């Protein structure tokens, strides 16, 4: 792409010369130049989005295209000092057209000059003229400033800005802007006469039903959101095209056009956008702001957004939990955090700050299904794999943005319709929200104002999850709290506040599992994050992990290098054995799919389904009440013989007398007729046995040493005995396994 752009720059410079061949043609040279430079700037924005440096485009060419290109590009996400990417380039190009920034300042990086230009723009438009980005938004491009930019690009609006956007949610992930199709007048006027008619009409248009009592009426966005994501609307299971058609007819008050309908439907079906993201994009469209919102506001008295919207995101806040299934605190429950921040179609969380691959481990495919929080196919695939692994509860990472959760619920409904099993849904509360939030401050949970924000994020999350899908212990939905160190202060009052308000809204309390790091409070249970690095955490709720590798982050200059070897699966197996031996009732596997840090157990290019299979094996052993000794022998059956244990074989090994050594056991497995019948060569045996016994691969010199011996004087059983009596095994895995298996090193 960059080479192509370079050729385009050269061609443009040639075209700009009066004596060029192109100049002599009948084509309008100025129009041709403008069109070509517009395309060049679009290519540059794509390169910047991929982490590349801006192109070396002469200022004269940038100036030529800045006005023409301003309407074709959108500031589609919230940006501020330090932001990078195509959205920043679009912002800078707009500021150039306003005379607030020089043409050579279009770099894709939001620095001091861009912030100063934004401040001048905000003051000119009467948005804000004092304060700081953190205190008043002065110099920060949020929804209000973005809406003003979009309106000015249409050249039709100079009115005062709308009410400020809600403070309920953090900025949305970067998504492509909605195509700005020219409005088509509706066949018959359908604008409501008053607020009551608007609320009734919105719900009737989307779901065909009158709204339920207590519908949020705090803003136009809240009414539309309630209509599109109500239980009635979701239960209809509209396909993507029907959903898009409803957006046109019910929000833009016009029939859809063929191009717009096809384009927006494709953005959903491809997984580029979730339905919630598309909904919010339509609400942010200049067509809605300029042509629809003023009429609705005049009739209803509602602004597009409420300054501080207290309404839940989803429709289930007031729905009773009484019919939902629940575990008890004495039941065994296996959980895993799920990271939903990936979108390979837009590049989100895929590329690091140096433009390199940011993932240590990789899905088997980025497109089938699309790796995207907006793709129900991706959710269904991962949920199905979790069910196959024996996972009881998915814990989606939640920082406050609802798009992925609503897509998850849609996937769950689809799986139910197809009779597919899936885990229940708990909540992994990413406490980075205590620092990264719309309040623009580090939260102090000793104050009621910040406790209220803490509670609203939990309420919003469970308002999106229907009761039948909620993971509950003792009738209480599960919330796992990450480190408390991100808060300015925490006390027991914060937990009391959340519990009291959730009970008031949902009719039950929460089952809160806090991290021991930074949460010096009392909750239902406690756990400690970091088991993928430090080994199993044997708190009341155990955590285990497969190992850790942040090499990709280190390559991008984002973290120091750090690797904890998976030991060919042995690290994970050892963790499971300790977890089983602990007798605890709850286990969290860290993690399902944290691909940046390499703590994933999901299917991947690097490990296939190895960790799904291991999880299924040990989860079944744990749920069945197996001892760690039995789990160890099950591991040997799978690692050495490649199969599940049989009843008589397990009975034999479980009844081995006291004083039996690991060497005896390994020699028995590798010296058995069943193993001999597998026909494993010496060159195959050595690395495989080193992996099963020592938890590592064999060096070339070790293979060279053993292969001739295995071909002459050493049997398979003798070889295994010698490896299991090595000092490496005796002081390492032997010493570790001895207390939980009853075998001697």
C-alpha cells in the first residue's frame, strides 16, 4: 500500500506541472488533482491506522485537497492528547479547513498543536472555552465536539450544541463511520406530536408492541435504545437486514435506500460492527442531528443525549432472578475470563504502537469466524468451545462499553434456538475503569458519587443479560473484581453501596469475588490474579493458568520481555493437580483468550485444542470428586498412551502400595505391551518422554545420546526409569508431585 501511495504522490507532482501531458488533455486538471489527492489522503489514513508514519505529501497538495476531502472522512471515535490513527488525521484535516491548523500538521498524532486547535474550535462554537481536557473537556474531542464537526461538514447547521453526552459509558471502540446516504422523504409524515406519542411510536415501530411501563424517557437516544434492545425486540431475533431497515424507518424516519441498506447490513454480517455500535453510529449521523433530532426535540422536549443519564443500558434491570438457575456455595464452579476487545476487521487490539503484531498467540482464523466482538459467529464458536472444555461460567471483561455484551446475548439466543449448550454469564469487572472513565478522574470509592458510578457499571452490565443466562451462586449474580489498586480509595462502604442498590434494582444481592490485591474489604469470596505467572493461587476461589508470554508486547515497546514457560502443558497440569488437591469449590482459569499475554487456553494456531482437551480432562476429574493422585494417573494415560484411563487400569494404579516411586510408575507405562504396540521409534520416544516426565523438550544432544542405546541395550521401560531418577526430575517435578500423589521421587 505504501509503495502504491508513493507512486501516486509522484504522479500528482507531475500533474501539477503546467507542461505535463495530462495538462494538455481535455480533462479538468484541477478536478483530477483534487480527486487524486483525496484518494491519497484516504490511503494515508489507512496507513496511519496500521501504525505507519504519515506520507511525505507536499503542503501544496494537502492544501489543495483539504476542503474537498473534509466531508469524506469522519472523526468516528473520542480522541485526545496522545491518540493516534485515522480518526486523528480526519480531525486534523477538518481543523485545516477551519484555518485552525496548518496543512503540514496532518500527522495522525494528537499532540499539543492539535489540542490547542481543538480548544480554539470549541471556544468559537460555544462548546467550552475554559478548563482542561480532564475537568471540562476543553481540548478533548468527545461526542459533543464530534457532533459539531459532523454538522459543520454538512454546511447546514450553526445552532448551539446539543446537551452533553451521557457520563455512563467510556468512549466506544474505534469503528468505521456509517455511510451518509442522502435522505429520502418518508411517504407519509410520521413525526410524533408529543413525548408520549414518540415513546409509543418508537417501540411500536421496532417491535410491534406498546412499551412496557417504566420506559426510560431521559433523552432521544435512551428512548430509541430502549426500543431496539428491549426484550421484545431481541426476542424477535431480527436478521441483520431487518435490523438495519428498522434503523432507517424508526430512527431516521425514512425508507432505506438500496446502497445504504446493503452497506450497513454488510457491516453487521461481516462482524465489523455490532448492532449497538451501528445504532450509536446512526444516532451520531449528521442526517439524524440535522434533519430528525430538531423536530423530535421540539415535540418531546428531549435532547439527543441526557447530561447524566441514570437509566440502565438494557431492559433487564427490573426483571426478577427468581426463575434463574443457580449453583450453591458448596457446588463446584469452573470459570474463565473472556477478553472481547478484539476486532481484526478494524484492527482494534491487533497491532502495537510500533505497528507490529500485538498478539503472542493467534486464533486459527481471523475471518472464519471473524475475530470481532461484533460477530455472533465468533461468540458462538468460543462459547461452544468453552462448553466442550467443561467451563461453567464465562466472565466477559467489562470496562463499561455495552456493544460486545449485547452481541453475546444475541449469540446465546441463537445457540438456544439451535439446542446448543453454552456456559452461564458472570462478570469480570476490569477495574481499569476506576482510572479510565467518563468522569475523567481516578475514582475514590469512599465517596457516594464515585460509588454510584461503580454501581451503575455493574447494573448496566446485568441489565443487558437476561436472567436465564446469568451465572449465580446462592441466587446472586457473580462479579469478579480485578485489582483494587486502580482506585484512589476503597472501603467496606463501597461494597455495601453496590449490594444495597443491586438488591433494590434486581431483587437480590451479588456474589462478589474480590482480588486480594487492593481490596481490603469483606466479600463472598477472594482470589488472586497472576496464576499464569506465579503458579496456582489457592485462595477461597482458586486461580490457575497455563503460563505467560508477553513477547509481542515487548516487541512493540509496550512492556519488558517476560515469559513463563508452558512446559509443554506441564505447567497447567501441575496447577490443576494442586487445585484438585486443595479441595476448593471454585476455580478460575486465567485466561480463555488473553492473546497479548499468552495466557490463553482457547484454540489457537500455536497450541491447537491442546488446552481445551486438558481443561476438559481435569474439569471432569475435579467435578467427579477425583483425588489429585487419580488426576495424575489420568494425565499419564493421556500423555503416554494417548487415551483415557480404563476402570481396571485406574483401579490398579490407585491401589499401588506405599513406597511406590515415580520411576516405578513411568517404567510401567513405557514398558507396557500397549506402548510397545504403538511402534514409537527411539527418535520419537526421547522428546515425547522428556515432555511427559520432565515437562520440557529434549535437546539434540540428548536425543543423539539415547537413540543408539534404545536401539541396542536399553529398553523403553529402563529408559523411562533412568529419566525419572535423574536429579532434574527428583528435585523438580518429582518433589512437586510427591505431596499430592503419594508417590516417592
